[in-house]
């Protein structure tokens, strides 16, 4: 390996160049340029960049672009030729980015929780890599998707919650891929209004979409119903685009996004028959009373026993719920919106399974204790939630089989992830939003035989913020300087062993459904510090090594005083580094409260 050290004048920054490294020079060709180097032998800069240990650094230096280029060429000499991965010069990789909605890592068998079997999703990990500590920057759907597309934090791309509009005019990674010769498509849930930009073909669900006979919007046109089950339709559309619609002479990038397993968890006929007969192990913290946590955990409204709806979530028929005085207008509306969409055949099949469950419920309910209600709801929740995942897993299998048959497996990067994590009864909860582990973490599995060894396991702190720069890196597309994430290409290829040591998180959607208070925080591999604000001012801190289930807030524990001080420092550094502030928090709060105000009629 050839290592060449370059000294950059005023800044006294040392850069060591070597075989196999990549370099990006950003578009702005004025005097002040950002020069970004990712290398397995990078020397730590003496000042500035606050949170990488050594592996990666971005440095703003006063040099013009031609000087950088000539310096690099001189420094590299002959080796420049060897630096470029040969295969990529011949053929850029395809990308299939599979994202499901609310898919907890606990419900992927490769993660080893023993709840269900997902053999096809597991294949991606077995033949590639699995990430144990991938997290989102904001645990809610539309903001997570905006971060995926832009590679920027919510407070920078502007989409901080599910309420505010997304500005499609800003740069996103698929626009950049298009400009670099890629054919792109977006199929399934995107959860953002307006015609998706950066896609040669889009076929998306309006809003959350429906499980049965869903509407789809093709290329921004009027929605049209497609008869059938949503997960199967999305898979068919994705396969059809890859087989028949795309330009076969271009590399492609497909965003294949499932609605499942989002609430209210309506499975396909072939799976509800099987899953409604199953019983699932309960998480240790199912009966959590939230002692030891702050106000936010105590006041959140996502407890399975208290906040699920009998009709909408548990699928009790409206007339039965009425008989027991447990029906709600919202539950009835959900019934109409979901089961009400079924055609006669679908409805008959549904009734053949869910009517008998309803009959049993009528016998059980009058004598149910509070604990019985929790147990009953937990089982019903898991049955339907996990059954929707079985269809997602089938779809992944079909896509992987297609890649094999078409001879594309070798040159295609396949990613499986979710827009965030989800609670499967941990702390008694469903839903997400909190920076606590189950919703903060997202599943992440990835296959790319050319660079990733089968059976790779990554425990480093990667984030959804990193997707855009990672794809730009793999495709040799220039990375704009505004992008805030980091490419994990070298990390997953095993070329570097140092990575960031802390990540930053924000959550805004409050007051809203589930009532999870506004908060932000920092997480390292071992510790977490969170600040809940707006109508409270509370800090929480957790030690994941001694308390992996986050049951004891140690913020006031003096034996952790040094850790607390260090985490505060890291949090301040990251807020500054990413450009976040109290002013931002206030600005987004004001905009949110304004958006919630009832609109005046003229
Ligand atoms: C709906 C759900 C909520 C969920 C949000 C956001 N309620 O409002 O439980 O938190 O979506 O989910 S429902 O009864 O209408 O299903 S997200 O994943 O799209 O952000
Ligand atoms: Ca979601």
C-alpha cells in the first residue's frame, strides 16, 4: 500500500493518501472550497471537526480547485490509476433501497429476538452485512424519508414533522444520481405531498396509503385504485419496473417502499389465517409503570392496554364494541377506512377468520382484568403486525430471486431498512417517536457482494443521515458540501476501523397523536442524554451497558457526574456542528403551533 502525506499550508492539516481511497471535490469552484477525503489512514486534524475519531474528516481549506487537483495528482503520481475501483469504471452498481414502515428490528429473525421468521430479509444479512446500532435522526415517517433523500438533518431540510410540507425543490440524492446517468424510480409509500422529484418513474401511495385496494399516484397524476393487497401490489410494481419499464442500458436506483407493517396492521388472507392462531413471547417490560423515567414517558399515549382502539387496532367488530360500550367514533372511522374498502370476496375471507375471534372476545371480555386486557391486546397486536411482515418478507424474496435470475445480484446494492424502529410491547408501548432504543434504532441489512463480505456485522453508529452520501460514494457521484451524513461504504467493506463516536437526535411532533414530548439528544455506544422541552424542561440520561432497557434515569446520579459533563459537551458540540440551536427549536415550534390553528373561513 502506498501512503503519501500532504501538508496543507495555513491549516496545518495532514492528509495521507493511499490506494483504495476516494475523494470528492464539491461543486463550488471558488477560492474557499471544502475538500473531503475518506481514507483508512487519515490523520486526525488538529482543530475543528468535533466528533470523528480519526477515520473521516471534512476540512474547509483556502485553496482553489485546480490547486487541489494538481496537488492531489502530484501526490498520487501513478497510483491515481490504481485508486479507482476497476469494476466501477466499467459498470456502476444498481441500488435497490427497500424501506418498510414501522418495521422493528425485533421483528427480523436475523436480529435474533425469536418473535418471527423472515428468511428472505435475513438472506440480505447472511450474504452481506447487518448493523446492530443503526439509528434515525428523527423517529417518524415523513421526516425520516426527507433525511434519507437529502442527507441533511430535519432542521436543515425543513421537514421536521409529519405536518409541515416537504420542499421537493431542494437537492436530493436521486436527482444527483439522475444527473450522473442513473435511471431512478420510487414505488410505494413516500408520505410527502407533491410530485416526487428525482425520479424517472414514481408510483406512490397518497399519505399513509391503504392496505386493501389502495390508491396509487403515478408520476404525480390523479390517484387510481389498484385492486389487491398493498404489499403484493408494491412488489409487483417494483418487479414490473425492473423487468419491463426501465432503460436497461443505464444503471438504476429503485426506492421500493412498503406501507406494511404500519398501523392498523391488516394482513393478507394467506397470513392472517396462520398468524391469528399463534401466541408470542412477551417482552420483559410489557407492564412497565414508568417509575424511574421522566414525565415524557409517563404522559405519552401509546400504551397497548390504554391507548389502542378495540375496533381499529384489535379488529373487534363495531357492533360488538357498541354492545360493551367500548366503541369510539375514531375506531368506527378506522373500520370503515380499512375493512370498509374490501371487496366482497376479501371481506368474506376476512370475516371467516375475524368473526370467530370476535365471538370469542364476547365471551372473554366481561371478566377481563386490566392485565388480561394487556395480554389479550398484545397477542392480537403481534398476530396482525407480524402477519403483515410475512408479506413484506415474501416480496423481498421475489426481488432477490429476480436479481439472481437476471444476473444482477453481483452488481446491485440491496438495502433493507425501516423509516424508524417501533415498540413491540417494550415499556407497554406501540408506536415510536422517542429516542429510547426500540424507536431510535432502525433495522439495517445490506448486500453488495463486490465489496461486502458475507456475514459482516457492524456495531458502529450509522444513521439514516448517511444513506445519501453512501449512495453517492458507491456511484462515484460528487457529494455536495451541504450533505451532513457520512458515507459508510468503507466501514461496511472493512476498510476502516474508526468511525464517529456520537450521534445527534431531534423530535418535534408535539402536541400530537401519542403525545411524545419534543426532545433532542446525543447517543454514544454506551450512553444517552436527552432533553425534553417546550412544556417541560427535563433531562434524562441512560447507561445502556448496565441498563439496556432504559428503566433508570441516571441524570441526577452523582456517580455519573463526569459522564454527564462529557455528554453535555458532546451534545453542545453536535448542535453547533450540525447547525442546530434553541432558536431553531423555537422556530419549528412556532410554525407547528401555527399549522395546528384552525384555518379561518373567508
Ligand atoms: C397515524 C397512526 C399513528 C402514527 C402516525 C404516524 N394512527 O396517525 O399511530 O403514529 O400515523 O406514523 S392511525 O390510527 O391513523 O393509524 S408514521 O409512521 O407515518 O409517522
Ligand atoms: Ca413509520
